[in-house]
């Protein structure tokens, strides 16, 4: 999986994308999932490394079967947050740390 960390002020957003999807664009019913821009263009990581990063992030943006599954396993997203565009799962979440 490909992981890119975005930092703004004191907030960290982690974008995780299945490596086979990077560079592609999906459209369905007026919705667009554009994986061609630099938002997702990060570094290859293992699931363990990506899991550590998303668990400690302030927000996540997950695209692809593996990435979304990892988000569910780490408890940062729920099934109800997953949408599909042309069969590609995508989820976003703000994470509240207690």
C-alpha cells in the first residue's frame, strides 16, 4: 500500500491507497475518485507501518480493498463510512483521540 502523510498546523491526515490503484481515476454517477494527483502519491509501506500511522492520525483517507480493510481492522472507520465508486471502496474519517 502507498501512504502519504499530510500535515497542517498540528493536524495529521494520512492517505492510504492500494498500490495497484495509484494513478487511476474512477467515475460513477457524478462521483469521481481521482488517484492521479499528488494527494495519494507517497511511499510504499507494510500494513503494520500503515496501521500505526492511521491509528495515530487525526484523519484518514483510505482507498482500495486492502486499505479500507486495514482501516476497519484498526478501528478508525466503520462499515457505514465506506462508499464505492466503480466497485472501488473509499472511506474518510476524522479521528478523535481521547
